[in-house]
C-alpha cells in the first residue's frame, strides 16, 4: 500500500503501553507498527510521551523512541510530546534534538511541558534531589533552550560562548504543552505553537485554545499562531470494541489514582466493560469521542472548529494494538470524507 503523500491535520500521541504479558521490546516494536500504519494512513505526526516509574509504559526515554521511530518511517513527523523540561538541562535537550534533526531533517517535533511526568519521589530522583519550583523555572528554561536552538544569548551572557552541537540549519517544530490555561497563555505571549490536553482537561480546552489565538504575539521575525488539541478517540463499527476501549481508560485512571502502575489484564477489562457498574455509570461527559468512524471524524472536526485548532492529536490507549491501528486507519478515511 502506498503512503499517502498529502498529510491530514491529524497526529497520534502514543504512551507506548506495555500490554499484559508482553515485554518492553514487544511494546516498542508495536509502537513502530503504529507509526508505520499512521504514516500510510496520512497522519501528519507521531508523538511519544514522557512518563517515569510505570511498569505499564515504555516511554521513559522519548528521545530514543523518536530516533527509533524515525529510522523505521520515511515521511511522518516524529517527536516527543513532550519533553518535561523540569527533568532535563536545556543544553542537553538542544543537543539531542539537533542530533535528531541531523538524522531526520525536516521531520522532528519538540513539545515542551513543565510537569515532571511522574510522581513526586521519582521527580525528586530525576532532578538529583534539587528543591526547586518547576513552574517558576519553566520560562527561564524555555528561554535558555530557544537560545541554544538558534535565538542566541545576549552579549555578555555567561552561556554565550557555548554551542549546542551538532549545528544544523533548522530547529525542531516547537510546541508548548498544557492541560491548564497556563500552557496556551505562555505559548501565546512568547509566539510559540500550543498543544492542549483535552484528554486531561476537557472542560478547559476550547476556551484555552481560543484565548491562545486571540492573545498570540508574534516572535521576532514573524510567527503565526498554530495550535493542536489532543483528544481521546476510538473509531470502530464493533460496539464491544468500543466498550472495551472506554472501560480500559476508566480502569487506567482509577489505577493511577490508586498508585497502581501495572498493565491491565484483558479479562479484567472485559469483565468491567460488561459489568452493571460500568454500564450504569457510562455517560457522554465529553472526555472521549467513540463510535463509528464517520461519527468520530465528524465530532473531531467539530471540536477542531470550536477550539479554532489547526490539528487534532488522537490519543487511543488500549489493550489491543491491532484494534488501535484499525481505529487510526478508519478515522483517517472517514476524516477525508467528512472534511
């Protein structure tokens, strides 16, 4: 099957989940299959998240995953959504992503977050015990990273003599992540692109992204507002598969709140999806978009319009990787028909 040459305003955010009974190697191989499938389907981007101290995910090193996925694809943009800046030195981030650009010119994305992507103890260890305020430090870290990526430091700055090597003629496509109004506001004030996590804060997403576009201030040299919104979505004509997807996400959130970070068992999801408890509490709260491919595509297009967003980032965590691939492909086909 030929790769679609014109990309859709669709991306995938993958947590690189480890399914029950498989190892990390199988999970990463599965991520490659997903990236290849969505490239064929015409998606614009494939992103991996950064999470730590979870035995159910294999995404603690998104930079390495980006390199691996890039080697097994040819057109789709690849990157991290995001790099959690509290865990990293800006110089090292600049060096890493310039290296990725040298390997895959014109294909690398870098989304920046100010959360640690983990629990407080793990964050403490990642930062070598430093007692700091990540939120307060974030603006300075972003400014430092931008300077290393090409903006440069003011004359007399102690870091001005430093070079983020290798030197390349482009920078990654940059986004600021957010699940509260802060992220889009920060992106707007600094003339950067924004991604809002509707899958985490659905009640805030639309107004936060509309405000981003209203308040956008171009950077020196001229930049235009550009935004994306990540949405939990699953497209299928199989009602049982839809139930399983919704139940799996519900159980995942319950487990995170209980401090459980292990892969879900398929039978656990199957039984819960068909339980009276789940069916009674199942409601359309706007957090998930599920159903037949046509209905899902139409709803995502409506959400894109309401948020004044340029792209939709599809988030489809599930136990069954082949079902996920089928959902991505069906959604792309339905999107073309609906758009």
